[in-house]
C-alpha cells in the first residue's frame, strides 16, 4: 500500500505545538502542491466538500490572499470576513461571531486576530479545525513554515544552517514562529536589533542575541529582515526611523563588505529604506518573491493535511 | 495453510509485458502523437518497463512522450480514509491536448483510481483518446463502469482477496501474488 502519514494535531495554532515530523510532512506535501500550482490548470478537487471561513480581525494583504488562493486551488468553498465590515463593530463577542458562522456548517476557520491566544481560545470551544494566521505579537505559523521551506529550497536540509532574524523582534509574531520552526529543524538562530526591541529572556529559547548588524550578517547564511511594527509601538523604542535605518538597516554596502553572499528574506510588507534598502530587497540574493509563491503551496499543504484528519 | 499464491511467475511475467508491448505497437504503430502515462505510485513500474521496451525495440521511434501522474489530490475517498495518502510526484512536461493517451496502472480493481486519473488528466489538456493498460484486471470487483483496453492477466477473485504485483526493483523478483484476505498482506 501507499505510505500514509498524518499530522499530530487537529489545529495549527502555533509552531510550538508541532513535531519536527509534522513540519517535514508539511514540506513534502507542499512539494507536491508546488508542482500543482505551476501547471497550466492550477487546481485540484481535494477539498471540494469543505467550507472554510477566513476571519480577519486585523489587516492583511499577503496572508489573506495567499490563504484564499490556496483554498480556491484546493476547490474549497471560501467565506471571507473582515471585522471592520461586520457585527463585531456592534459589540458581538468572538465566540458568538464564530459560533454563528459555524452553525452555517463551516469546516475550517483561518483566523487572524490582534489578541495573542485568540485561536487557542477558539480551539477549546468549537469543533472546526483552526488555523492561526497571526495572533497579535504571538505566532504566525504559516509564515514560519514558508520561510523555512524557502530556505530548504535554497540550501537543502536546515540542520546546522545559520539564520539571523533582524529588526523588531519584540512585536513580531513572525520572529517567534520562525525561532520555534528553525530550532525544531536543527538550524542555528541569532536575533539582531536594538536592545529595546529584543525581549529580555529570549536567549532562553536557545537563540543567540546580537546588537551588531555587521557581525551578525558575517555569521549567517540567511538574513530574515523584519519590519518595524509602528502600529504596535505605543512608546518610543528608538529615536527616529532615520537613525534606525543608519544603525540597523541593511544596505548594499554592508552586504558587499561581507566575504560571502547571503540569502535575504523579508516576510513583507517592506518599509523600503528603513529596515532594508531597495537595492538589497530587489537584488539577486533576495528570495522575497519566492517566499510569497511558496506561501500558497505551504498553505495548501496545511489545509489539505488538517482537512484529512477529519 | 499458506495465505498467498503466485498467480504469475517470473517467466510468464516477462512474456506478459512483451505481449502488452506488441499489442501497443499494433495499435499505435510508431507512437507519433501518442503518449504513455503511468499512474503513481505502482503503475509507474509497469510504464517504465514498457517505455524502455518500446524505446529499444522500435528503431525509428522518436523519444516517446512519457509522464507520471499522481492522483492523490483527485481521489474520491479523501476524508473517508483513516489516514491521508502521501502524494507522489507528477511529472508530465507536455500537454495531452489532442494526443492519444495510454494510461498505465498495475491493478484495475474498483475503477476509482482510474476515475481519479481521468479527472487529473483533464488538467493537462483534452486528449484525443484515452486507453487503459493494466497488468491485472480484477473484472468482478468494479464499482464504476470502467474497463481496460489492454490486459495482462484477468483475475477472478472475491472482494476480500488482495492482488499484489511485485517488482524486481523493489522486491527482488517479478511476480504476481494472490492473497485470500487483505489482512494477510
């Protein structure tokens, strides 16, 4: 018989709860979906009897389009929901909103929410499969999976590879999910940014902490550059964007001063000229657009594997 | 009592593949505008053999259009199985638009795999015709009105029986085994 494998979990709430084997299974399944989305007809009928609701309580471009495209390429029925255009404005609770949607026979929920832990709360109370598409400053598991998958595509097995994460680590769910994911796959991780934007006890997760951009770039094989999340910063963490760009921005001159080329990643949206200059973001070492392409394949794999568990 | 029985031994196995190749040549002559597509995972062992045989026996044959089709995402038992099947690769680097397609699988049983393969094939264009070649046809176990055009061996067996094709590449010997029950496999 053919090999059968399944995920150890019913929901994708965070990378923290995945086993390394789960991540490998998602990657292998994504390989197959990547072939599918490069065909002339980019669609398969796997999820044709499944309805998925995309609940976005926070703004999103890439993640939302990527999930919607992944769902459509798997032939699922898709419902889109934005908090800004809904009864949430009238005071409805999260649980009421979701239960009302589920009573219309929805099988899976993809949710982005500003509150850390919101998808975990939902998972305790409802029967549908839940995929976390970003919960506040906590986790963004599909982004971490597609980042690691993109690195695997460039460098092969992640074991022993050196990945540096630059920027606003404190407010970044991408950073936390990436750390969990890369560590589970055996990579070495260092974070780099201004001391005010690096959480105090981060080294307890087994990652290196550095405040020197040049030194960290010299050390790493891959640089994942994150955006400064002004919308989550209620106090001043650094004097000005200009000063941040001067001390922590990544530019061509800095990359030229290294003795080897490194891979540049960014989860988007990019603030050009702040954390990364345009010539770096658009250079041949940047895999930013490959990340976006891989995002669809990874999300197809996650949806397919979670749906299969019913 | 041994639960398994060899129903096609090594010598007859080779002869059967040889006969199937001859039948294909009689039908498709030089294989212009014809392609061979093996169904993943186990149909591809047979399609590889046939491809190699045809490629070496017909002197003027152009490189045969050849592909492997994975049907995991097209199966009708998704979410109805205990565990999901792991997909294999699909390698079809041409369109089947207006081509004659010979679909190759090892065992034709309920017909559901072939139904899924026909759906999957549609995503590579509209073929001029599709014919089905199988090594084993379990003719009394069909769930769907699907029949093969080229058959290696016809097996009449009860529903609970299991037919396994073993390949030299994976098991060390070419042979076909019949098990009286699926649990014995």
